[in-house]
C-alpha cells in the first residue's frame, strides 16, 4: 500500500532578499546617509553593518541589482500599515431588504417606501421583494405592479439594477443609490 505524501508546506519568506541572502557579486547602493554608486557586495554589507541597518534588495532584475540600506522590520511594518489603511478606505456595499406581500395596502406601502428612501439616501443598495405565501402566487402581476410603482417613486434617489424577477415564491428587484455630487 502506497502512502500518500503530505503536501510540502512553504515557509513564509520575506518578499525581498536581505543581507546574506543577496547573491550578486556587486550591487547598486541607494539609501539615506549613503553615497549612491556600484559597490562589491562585501563592501555594501559592511556599510549596512556600520549604520546598524539591513541591506535590502529592491530591484533584483536590474543590472547590477539595486539594494537599499534601511531598517527592514520598520519598512515591513509601515507597508502593512499602508495596506491596512487602503483596505479600510475601500467602500463596503450594504444591502437593505424590504418585504411586501402581493396585496400590501397603501399605508403599509408608504411606510416601507419611507424606509427605502432612507436606505438609499444613506448609500445602501435596496432589495425589495414580494413574498407569495401559499396560493397567493396567482397575484404575481399585482406584486410586479407594486415593485414597479416603488421603482418609479424612488427614481430620483436610486436606479433600478435588476427589474422585478420571480424566483420561486419571491419576486425580487434591486435598486442602487444614485451617486450624489
């Protein structure tokens, strides 16, 4: 019986080569407090040690590779911080739902429409649907009329993304908020 091999776990490596990992015979050196130029790797490592910093390979494909003298841990920390800030600024789409019955009366309709207006003003997408219970599916045309009326009355605040569509016992319609300037 053959034994199944476990997949090899890759160690999480630094995206850059640092200090002794750099294999090029000479490098172009850049950085603060450093005279820019081409140096043998040994000399570049000595300069990094003098400044008590790391020699980091920034552009390995260049000829000769470009290396920078910097505090590598601090560099990684600031990079993660920048990525986190960018991620937090990304907009998150919120979808709010409003449920109607096929024979929703006028007062309930107006009440739910006010909620829909508030959701769209707050920048959330709106999922309006009519739920058909039991035999009420025979009123699907009334449900469609109700959703189209809602879309028409919310025309200034939102744009219909998906027209009313029957899926099982639900007729669903999506409205996205209009961009305000």
